[in-house]
């Protein structure tokens, strides 16, 4: 019950997920940020195959309910299982934009150099796509 009632399973609202109203982190002038480690999750994705099959079953059940058979169709195609949604493709881009604004003093004047700035992801395609989107927002979204 704790997990269901916690915020672990919710989407960030668009007002904040796609907002650029970010306040830079401030620190004393004598301090300098030397390293920044950021860990993030992939963007929003389509359900996994097991869940899509459950939605298919739900569609079959609703097909026998007169008030529901006209309007319920499974919106999740199996061919897109576990891939990023359209929103999931742009969420990490905005995360990159927000990171640049939040750590403005750190990123100011820094260009991408693969020998200095490292991005890592798992072998799952959605994590690589999210990482690429984040890096585009961070370095090309100025």
C-alpha cells in the first residue's frame, strides 16, 4: 500500500516537467563545483508486453459490455512495448535544459568533449535514447 500511495508511480506534471523557470543553484564565490554526477531514469515509456496483453484482455471483456464496446480499444500497440512515448522522448531533453540552468555557473563556457564529459546508459534502447535527448538539451538547447 505504501508504494501505491507514494509518488514513485506518477508523472511529473507538464507545468514543471517542461518548465524552464529554474533557479540556478547558488554557492559562495570562493567555492567551485569541480564534478557533477547526475543519475536519471529514462523518459516515459509504453507498457511492457505482459501489461499490453492485459490491456488486450480488457478490450475483449469490454467488447461484451454494451456501454463500453464502442469506446474502449487498447491504445498500446505491442510493437511499441517498452519504447519511449512521444512525451518520454522530450522529457530528458527538458531535463538537460533544466540542468544547464540549475548549474549555470558550472556549465558556463563548457563545450562537449567526450574525453571529459561522460554519458552512460544501459543496453536498453530507451535508456540510450533518453541519454541522447538529455545531452542534446544540455549542450544544444542553450
